[in-house]
C-alpha cells in the first residue's frame, strides 16, 4: 500500500476518532477532525495503526483463502476448471 493511501486512511481514522470523541464527551476533539493539526508523532501513530489493521486484514484474507483451498470441493473445482481450459 503506498504512503499516500496510508496517509488518506490515517486522516479518515482520525476523523472517526473525533466523531466518537464528540459522541462520548459531548464536545468536539481539539482538532475538530482536521488531521493536519496533529503533530508528526500523532500522525505517525495513526499511520502505524492503519498499517497494523491492514496487515491483520491481509492475514485474515490469506487464512480464508487457505480454508477454501483445504476444503474437499476445492480440488474438484480446480480439476473441473483445468479440464475446461484444456478442452
């Protein structure tokens, strides 16, 4: 994932944080949802969080793929697909 995408997602996560903060506290977060007001350390924290979430999601997707590959019907499907391509 490129850095521009990570930055965009980090900003979205910050906006979500601000919405939830206001919901729970009855007042806006000090940035008002403006990611650019955060300092470098806070922005890096948001980026690291986004990377961690996507790393875990990618791991979950790979586990799901492996579960499908391990399913008995997968081999039948794969063989059928191969036969159709040969035919």
